[in-house]
């Protein structure tokens, strides 16, 4: 491929630090004044309105169904078309955005199709039908388990299957949405009695989410070696959590109101094909750990080398222009259970997944204290507070705090792939 097909004519798209060049092209949905909601592709700092491009006829070589889905309001229909359709559209956008192809660059629609200030118009990329949250990091599960059950941090099932629960999709919001501190039942002593009021232990959880593209029919499980073919792409997720509510309510059926008040999704979906250079093998299990059962054993590289970061900025820091404080730097490749295993397990009893379903990894924590993906672990239940850039201390989140999660892939000789942000400010309880 000549160089003019590897560079883009879009200003700034090839910036080395950007992560949104021709090799990424994540997809999302934006709502534009006067135009309504549109499927969009991110290129550099711009959002490309797909319907406007389809209407020019410049991508008429794409299958009619693909063009119709790209002209829609959100990604569900396109996601359901499957890998061949995703690849054809990706290749077509790559062609039309490359420096060697002037068709779109010189077309009169380009001024309207390429949106520079899309920040406030970003929507959830698709209608999320079902949301499942896993608990797949051994560092997170061991840390949290040891706080609540020092004698037995990991329960006997943990190394045999990716543990998860069915979450709530109605309260998933897109990056930039403020979060209201939830009220809930909490207890001063383990056995109660409870009182009702604002959570005192509000936390974030750093997670990676997979949006399902093509689903499976009821009672037809997805085989592990086909599992990633069903994934449209990955996003960042902040699974906001009320720890004091969680502690009182979680037995015997698991998290409920501690998790269902809000979860924040980054808006741009990084497609699995864009992550191909960053696929890595699941390492051999440590000696003494059980091998997974046959239906959970993958014959391919199914982890992703994605750097993850969390920062916090208090209201005072933002007012003073003080940079946000980095409170976590981790990597998604440190998971014990892979996404492919989560999908194989999820469907192994016959459960059907549908286009737009969200499967989240659970908190991504690494072995080092700096790579712990939530404040519960990072401050060790509040016993080791962290200090922010305004010299205040945090055990858990305070009103006015802004949490920003970022993710990117970067290796020498490989294109940088950005995920963008997952951002939210904590508002006082109502
Ligand atoms: Ca979670």
C-alpha cells in the first residue's frame, strides 16, 4: 500500500500522539442540531457524519444493507450485520479518508460531514439491551476478597469460571454526564439497623466493556474460538459503586442498588480489527491453579494490551487550573479471564446475546498498588488515603470530584490506538 493510502487528508489525524488515525476509525453516534442522531466515525479530532457520506454516493460500492445501516441513528443495525459488513465499511472509510483519495476531501459535503466540535453531541453508541458485569481480574478479586473474607479471599468457584452478574442497562450514560450521589441503605454495624441517606463511600471502577455485534440464537452457545468474532468493539466503562450500600445489600444475591444508579461509557467503540496488533496470549496459569474446562480453553490470543489510566480532579483543582492527579495506571492484558472466556461462559448454558449487549470485564487491577482500578483497593478501604493535586486527601469520592478514565494502545512500530475518555463529575445527593 502506498504511503498516500496510509496517511489521511484530515488535519491532525496522523499526529503520533493522537491515536485516531486511519488504523483506528472507532465508531459512535452523535446528535446534531437540525440533523438528529447519526452514526459517526472518529478521525483525528473530528467526527464524520456517516449518513452525509452515504448520501453523496461515494461509498456506493458498499452493500445496500451496509449503507442503510450506516445511515441510521445508532449502531445496533450495523452491529448486527456481522464481521464482513464491519470490515467492508472500515475499508471504505479508510479509503475515503486517505490522502491518496480526494473524492470526499474535494466533495461539497465535506464541510458539513466532518464535525470539529462534537463533544457535547456524543450519545451512547447503541441501544444497550442487556448489561453483564464480570469480576475477572484476580488482583481485584483477591484484594476485595481479602478485605471482606481474610481467610478465603477467592471463593472455590473463582478459578473455574469468570464470575459475573446481570447488571442494569437503563442507567448507562455516555462520557461527560454528571453523576448524582445516590441515596441508599447503609449500616454502622454489620447486623444493622440500617439508615437511609447519601452514600458516604462512593467509588469508581475502571473497566473495559465489549459491545456485542452479532448475537447467538437461544440455546446455541458461542464456541470460545468464535467468541471474539461476535464482538463489535471495546469501550471504557466506569462502573460507579456505593461501597457502604454494597456491603449491606450484597448477600445473598449480589450487587443491586450499589451499582445500578449509573455506569459511564466512553462514546467511541474501538473495533476488534483495530486492536489486532495488540492481541496477546493468555499466559499459562500459575502452578497449582486448575486448568479451565475444555469449553473455556481458547486456542488463540484473546487478551488485549491496552493501557488504562484514571485521574481525579476536585472542583477546587479544576477552578484553579491544577492538573488532574493520576490515581491509577494499569493494563487490560493483566486479566485472569479473557473476554473470549467470558462470552463462552455467558452463553454456555444457552443464553442468547444480542447486538448492542454490553459485557464488562469487572475492575481491572494489576499487581502493583498504582494499578489498582478502584478507590476501595487503592486506599485499602480508606486506610491509606491518596493525596490530590490540591493537597486534599481522598478515601472515597467527594462531591465535585471529576473522574476521567483513558485508554490507549501503543507499542514501537505499531499504530497508536486511542479510546478517548470516560468522564464524569460527582454531584451532591438529592
Ligand atoms: Ca464492576
